[in-house]
C-alpha cells in the first residue's frame, strides 16, 4: 500500500471526517518521479471543535507517526465543519526553491 492510501485510511479511522483532501505534491520538488515525499492535507472534522490549531496538527501527526518517519513533509489545514463552511481558504503551496 502506498503512503497516500495509508494516510487516508489512518485519518478516516482516527477522526470523524466530513471532508478530506490529500494531494501528493512531490512532483513540485526535486525528487524522483512517482515519489511520495511531500503531501498537502485539508481535513474537516468536528473532532477539532474547541481544539487549538497546534493541537489539531499534533493529533494528526500522532495518528500518522509511523508514516511521518518515511515522508519528508506534510502541509496541514485542519478545520471544523463550521470553520470550513464559513471560510474555506485553502492555501496554495509554494514552489520548491531547489527544483
């Protein structure tokens, strides 16, 4: 199983996910073709209610602790459903400086 599928499986198992968007952005970096080293995650779950953003990220990293040992970067945007409905600003990833 590839990292993309593992990340989706593990997050869906750990959180009551309303929306999940995961993009393999490795192609934007100086890595071999078909790499799985850089990912962008947008996750929406009411499990994040009353939870500061840092704690949301920490809980995601905890769930993905094994996978994180094998990938280089994970960009995270974690929202509650109300936050996502009110202002779903999804940040554009910057280009790699070493490409």
